[in-house]
C-alpha cells in the first residue's frame, strides 16, 4: 500500500512539473541585448505572454550572426515551450552563406511582426553631411562600417552599396546592433546601416535610406535611387518561429497570440514611439515571404561577391 501511495505521489509530482513547464515559455533572441531586434522583442514579449497566459523569459543567445540562437530553436524539435524572435538575416541570408544545422524549412512559422527600411547613418557629431561627401572622403581614407554580424542584412546592404558606388569601406562585424553602436560612439567605426529604431534610440545622423521612396518624418533624407544608385532597397524585418514538430494546436495558439499582440494598443504605442513599422503576416504568408526573400537575397549575395 505504501509503495502504491509513493508511486501515485511520484506520478502527481511529474504531472505538476510538466504542467509548470508548459506554463513557461523560452523566447530566444539571437543577438546581444540593446540592438534593434532585442528592443522590439522586449516590448513584444510581455504582451505576447499575456495573450498566451504563460510566464516567459527572453534569452539573448548571440553569436555567428544570429545563427547560434536560431539553431537552438531549430534543434528543439517538438518542444512547445521555446520560440525564436528572429531577424531577417538568420532566416533568409545565412543559410545561403554557409553550411548550417538548419534551413528556412526547419521551423514552424508563426508570424512576421515588423519591417523597417534601413538608413545609412553616421554619428551625430560627424562632419559628414551627405553621401557625396562620404564617398569623396573615403577615397583618401577608407572608412570602417559596422554591422550586427557577417551576412546580416545591414552587412548585405552595405556590401551592395560598395558595389553600386565608389565608396571605399571595410566591414567590421559585431555580435549585434548594440555593440556596434558602442563602437560607433567610440569612433572604432564611422558608418552603420540599420533601422529607424536604432537611428532614434541612439540619436544618429541619417545620410540616405535604403528604400524606393523617402520615409515619412525624414523628408530631407534622400533614397539611394535619387542619388543614382538603383536597386538598393533593404528592409529589416522580424518575426516569430517555433520548432518543427509542435502540435497544430500549439502552433495555432502562438499564431493567434502574435496577431493579438501586434494589434494591441500597447504594442502599437511602442511601435509608434520606437519607429518600428508594424508589418504583420500570418503563419502561411510569413513562410511564403521568407522563401521569396531567400531567393532574392541569394542573387544579391552573388552580385556583392559574398557567395558563389
């Protein structure tokens, strides 16, 4: 009788442990804290958790241009309690650059959250005020430009710019936008391509925008097309993915929570303040979008000499 009682207690404890685990969600951000992806993720997380009715924690897993953290999510097949808050590069660029333990088809897609065009920017106290001046001065003293890692979208945009113009500049990769901003503040680098979120949060000076049209609120910042450099259209987008093998019920729960989060007043207020452009896509649309971007980015990588 005592043995049976002990067995029942053990089963109950296991059930409690599993139930508790199901109420906790691990959100992997594959960059260092303080960058554009991390800033948005930390405003997204509490609303998303409330919608799911769980407790969640953001875990920054930086390294190898966001592929370390992204690989961790891919390797968690069947785990319903982990998701990745993913940047564009990890899903649509890195798999075309090197052999990885994951590919674009290694995930359960949940939603796209935001999408922002990138600006070419310098520090606020820089004496450079235009692209022409930047290019001219680079002929004598080549500049250093930073990125959130090799093969990330900021790196890709800058590499394409050096192909399309006479800009003389060399790449210095960092583990995220936050560390790159520290380098810019210390004049370790002089140029950076990143989103309006970074531009506003770090009070930088924009010289041009990687978009087809000028951006509202930056009417005096020209597009690269206006400056005679065509096809320099790059946007940094972010989204949620989960591991393969989770139940359809869990995938649907994630998708509904994401939709409700990006439509919430709280997230819209944050996005407006942080200049993060909400660009929601549902699960199927997000998966199709990533597949298209993979093919487009493959060609850009080839043109920039970054891939065969």
